[in-house]
C-alpha cells in the first residue's frame, strides 16, 4: 500500500458521494417504515376479516360494542392501506398511492389512539402513537421525494 493513499477504513466519501449516500440511507429508512406499517396493518386487517367475533372481542376489547359491519369495514380499510403503503414496489407510478395511504393510515392510527386513551389502554395507545408517527414520517419523506 502506498503512503499517499490511506487504508480503506480511513477513507471518507467524497463531496459528490455524500448526497447519494444520504439519499440512499433516507430511502432505506422510509422503506423500513413502510414495511413495518404494511405488516402491521395487513395483519390487523386480516385478523378483523377472518377471526370469529367472540375471539375479536377478547383480542381487541372494543369490538363487542361495535357493529360487525364496522369491524369488517375497518379490516378491509386496513388491508387496502397496508397494501397501498408498499404499492410502489409494483411500479413507481403508484407513489401517490403510497403517500395517500400513509396519510390515511396516520389519521386512522390517531383515531385508534383516541379510542384507546378513552378506554384507558395506555399500551395500545402508545402503539397507535408510534404507528401514526411512522405513517407521518413516510408521508413527509415520500412527498418531499416526489417534489425533487
């Protein structure tokens, strides 16, 4: 190794590579959040659509006071939004669907946050606060990306 070039471990990215690396890291972080949102909402929607009502009453607690059609509708909505938040995996032309899904998911998570606070369920409220934050971050990140 010559004395004029430092070892690889000590080299830093040049000024032209830094924006690319930052963009790549931002994109990976957004995809990670999108995948978490998709997994959570697909699982939640699937559960509401496939499990018997008495099991949902035990698992969720609030479904015993809710009309079955509302629980089913919420399951369909969660499933659709879970797919929508990763729709750009199919084609990048669906990126507006991603931002729209993220925006609606944040609103849905905030509504569920209020429900869990009203029912004095702080653990579930914290989960929904986290989901809302993730969805807002995806919405902001993908919206900024679309403007460039």
